[in-house]
């Protein structure tokens, strides 16, 4: 699969805004290791090989284990994730698949047990940011390793 275009050079102003959003997301209240888990899960749901690869590499650099990385796709059926991670992964799925679920009340309640109001906003901003990156990478066929 060949990339369709280089979106960084095609629209530098738009990409500057995306990069600023990413920088903001990285400096909010959600811990970096958890950020990578949600970025990987959203990227899996969106079929974004580029972002799934990139955030798996980044998560490993932070000490994440291969076993947990391989299990993100089946997080509900594994015992490898704590309550906070499970709540974040459920929230990530609901926000990413918005048209399917409209973010159910039980998913919100589960997340609120683990995250403060400000963390909920920060978590949601992180999920929406990775979804934006996924849409760029998938639409323009950015491949892993680029």
C-alpha cells in the first residue's frame, strides 16, 4: 500500500495545530503509560497500523510488557489490566465508536469511579486526538515505519 500524500507538507498550518494538540494531550493529567494503551486501542479499532505500531514502540520504551500489549485487543478477557486501565479502555472504545454506542451510562459510571472530572475531560481529549491522527494516517495510507 503506497501513501497517498504527505499531509505534513500538504498543509503545514493544519499539522501545526495537530502537533500542538498532541503536545497538550501529552501534558495533561493522564499518565503516559495509560495514554499509550488508549492510543493503541483506539488505533486498533480504527484500523490504523501506523499509530498502533508507533504507540506500541513508545509503550515498550516506557516499560510496557509485550504480554500486555498483545492483550490490549482482548482487554476485557484478560486479567492484565487494573481497574483504572479497564475504565480508560472502555471509555476509549465508547468514544471511538460513538455512532454505535453513544457512550453508555455504565461506561461513564465505570470511568468516573477511576477518574476525576478534569481527568475525564483530559482522557476524552486524548481519545479524540488519537482518533484525529488515525483518520489522517488511514485516509492518506501512512504505513508503519514511515
